[in-house]
């Protein structure tokens, strides 16, 4: 599963004056609830969302995402 690197996202957003999840969501063009799920790692970001975040915060796509290990039973 691909997840947002929230540590890097939040740092870059704060440097741009966007300290609130609602501000980041508006920048990415998604709802605040979607952004909260992304930040919590509950959902995978869309390509469109990743590109919007990359453009706004100047972070590469490679740096914005990480792969989580698959859960084992």
C-alpha cells in the first residue's frame, strides 16, 4: 500500500503557511475528511492529489510517498 509521508508533507505545508489539515486539503483539491484519512494512513492518495501537493509544496513525488509493509496474518 502506498501512503503519504505525512512528516515531510506537514513540514513543507507549514513552511508554506499551511499548518492546518483543512488548508492542505484545499490546496490538494480534496475534502478535509479525505485529507485526514490520508494523514492517518487510512487511504491511498490519488495521483491527482499527489501532483497537487507536489506543485504546491515543491516536494518530489518520490519523497511524498512510501510503501507500507503488507500486514501478515
